[in-house]
C-alpha cells in the first residue's frame, strides 16, 4: 500500500470520528423518541459559528469555544424540546417532520441574515500547524478534532449503557408509561437527551470549524452526512454511529482521492440510498 | 354549504378576470402568474405529500427534471422549450418509480430523509454534466422564433396557461379524491398497517400517487423554464424549491384540494414583497419567515389554514404515540 493511500485512510478516520460525534446526537434523539431532528445539521452550523465568534471577538481557540458551544447548543436543544418537539410528537406525521424542518430553515437563514453568505475560516495555525510521524502528515486541528470526537462519542456510549441516568433513559425509550410507573419522569429524560445531543453537536461544530469552512448553508450537507451515518449504524445506536462514522469518513476520503473531490458526496449519498434499500435497520441494528 | 359554493364561484371569477384588473401593471401581472405556478407545484406535491401522507422533501428532483428537459431540447435539438415538458414528465414518472420502489417502503421520517438525499445527489451530479451546462446552467431562447417558444412581453399569457394547467390538475385531484384511489390514500395516511390489513395494496397506491405527483411537478418545472428562460442546479434541484412546495401546501392545508392554492396566494406575494423591499439579504429573511411559519403551523395548526373554516365534530384525541408505534418503523 502506498504511503499516500495510508495518508488518505488516516485522514478519513480522523474525519470519521467527528462525523460520529455529531451523528451520535441525532441517533440518541431517535433512539429516545422516534423523532428525527431535521435541524440537526444547523445545530452543528451554530456550533461552528460559535467557534468563529469566540475566535474573532475573544481570540479564543477551540478549547474555549467547545465548552461555550456545548452549553449554547444544549440550551437550544432543550428549548426546542420543550417549546416544539414535545408538542409535535403527538401530532400527525406531517407536523412531526415539518416542525424540526421549519426550525432548520429558521436557524439557517437567521445565520445567513446575521453573518452573511460568505465563507468564514479560522487560521490554520490556531491548533499548532502540522507534523509528520512515520512519513504520515498530521494536521493539528484534524488530530484534535478526531481524537476528541472519538473520546466524547465513547463517553456518550458509556453514559448511556453503564450509568443510572443511561438506564433511566433506556427505560423511557423502551416504554415511557412503564418508566413513569417506576418513578422516572419521561419528559425530563427526553429533555436530557436533547441537552446531551445538543452538547455533543455543539462540541462537534466547534471542532469542525477549526479545519472546515463555516457558512450558513453548511448544515444542509452535514445533516445529510448525519442521516447517512445514523441510518448506516442503525437508528438509536451510538456505537453504531461511531463505526459508521469511521467507515463513511474513510469512504469519503478514498473516493475524493480515487475518483475526484466532486464525487465524494455522490458516493456517500449513493451509499445512503443503498443502505436504505437493502438494510433499513442499519449495519448494526436489529432486523 | 351555500357560503362555500359562493366562495368557490367568487374565486373562479376572480381568477379569470384578475389580469384585466391589473392590466398595465407588469409587477402584478407577473405576481398573478407566479402565484399560479407556485400553486401548480404545491398541488402536485399535495397528491403524495398531502393525500397519501408521504412527506417528500425532495420534490425539486422532479421540478429540475422538467426544467432541464425543456432547456435541453432547446439547446441540443433546437425545439421550443415547452416540447420538453412531456419528456420531463415521462422521465419523472420513470424516476419516481426508481426512487419510489425502495423508499416508499420506508415510512415517516425515513422517507423524508431519503427524498432529501436523492434530491441532493441529483443536484450534485447535475452540476458535473457538461451536457446540462454544469454549475452555470443553461438558458432558453433569447429571442422568440415562433409562438411556440412561449416568449411574451407581458406575463398575462403565462397567467392563462398556468391557470388552465392548475384547473386541470385540481380537477384531476378532485376526481382522485372521490375515486377508490382517494379513499385508499386516506386510509394509508391514517394508518398504513390498518389499510394493509383490510386488503389495500398500500405500496402500489403510494407509488401511483408518487408518480402522478412527480409528473405534474415536472410540468411545473418546464413551465418555470418557459417563463424564466434559465435554470441552474440550484434553481432546478435546490432544496428550497422542495421547501416552497411543502410550505405552500402545509400552510393552506395539506391533503385539501384548495390548500396549496391558498398557501401560494399568501406566500408568493410575501416572498416577492420581501425580495423587492429588502434586496439581496431579503432572500435570507424570507426564508427565516418561511421557517417560522412552518414551525408555527406544525405546532399549532397542523391541518393548515383551511381547517379553520371547517365545521367538523371534534375528532377524539389520539393517544400519545399510538400511531407512531404502528407506523414509525420501516417494514
């Protein structure tokens, strides 16, 4: 295997870990309450703008931006849950889909109106340039994003599967009424899921902004990436999202390298259609 | 019922004489035509999104097929653009079958996600084909050669063409609504599982609705091209095209015959106003408003504005999540 190919795969894995992080929020909410947040990509976009604002206004890097973005987007998530999602969940399918879709448009074009349409980037040197290990070139920003993405996704998985809070959330997702009889408040757990998803998404946004252009419409592309990752990994599974995110990161990098940068999206979208066709329950989902 | 029939007749008369009322005011002549074009697209969406309850957020794929078919027959064959309409419609029916067979098996949210992804896929692909003008897009005839090029100095001829198409489409929808298929579609929308268990071949009727909806969305695309004379990947396949169809139908009332027309009569003037008042940035503000409208409808008025005028006994409240459990998963 040539060195370039190794390089491509490594950067694909680093990218994939970030995809896994922002997709885990989407899959968490789906698993809890069978609702797809169509505004998910725009939550990431707002996390990215948080990083841009923190840098331009305060001169802070991703270490300052990530916690701020986590708090902001978690608040946004909880507010969306209480003001909107909680109500539309009980409504007809059209309302369930349109509710968060409208929220997506609202956030996207508010950003467009406020920040303008132009692409914003953070300086390359913000996260310590790049370095070479064993002939493979690493960019600081991508390594930081990839490693943090991996760590936080695993943390989320551990919280959901190994802690009391995780068990309570699982109980609500299995049967909200039974959980309520056991003294768990379903709405509180669902709001918590939106908060956790928002925090993960905000951090992901702040990390992506260090190496990716930030624009109001970037959320659309990212939302589709999250749909692909989540359907690939199985709706509701954070571990599934992690594996799927890594695979999609590599597939995207490889197709950009082997076929051409324009076609990387085409390959990923085709993958999505194939997964929906042949394995709608996802790679790791139960049949 | 008298009041309703009176309102309907009033609407028909107003639609017929509108261009005479605004004769000599090009802005309003154009506005009338745009409202009708929007209503055609949203009414086409309504067949599958409203009546069958399959919320496609990727209908731009058919609109783009219609628009590109029209401009391609002009650019590559020298035909009048409108001659591309039947080709675009046929291709859209075919495409609807190709997309619909796998994706209509998915329900609810999955179907919406799949339609978004397919439309994005086609948008990205369309910008790579030199044949379709790449990212720059293609233009129609600059000067009319014959009357079939449908190039007019005023928007009034377009107004009457669009009105005829809309009348035909609404007539067809009305006929379907009262046919066996209409009852099947409503049954599928209420509960696909129940409909299936009563012997409705849900898959087949959803597909028919999707193909029909795709064909008329393509016709809207071809008509758009005839009026505007230009299409690029964003104005043909962009997600905002899909969004407009959904919002107009949902605002007026999805699954109601005149819902999309009412939605278009409100939203198109709103968009034109904010674009002319606020300029380039107004486009952004328009969609902030669209987003807010969608959220408010979904939250407070999921059956649309027309439902306010309906006098129907309160339906018994569904148990929370009762239908989700039955229909929320792919089967």
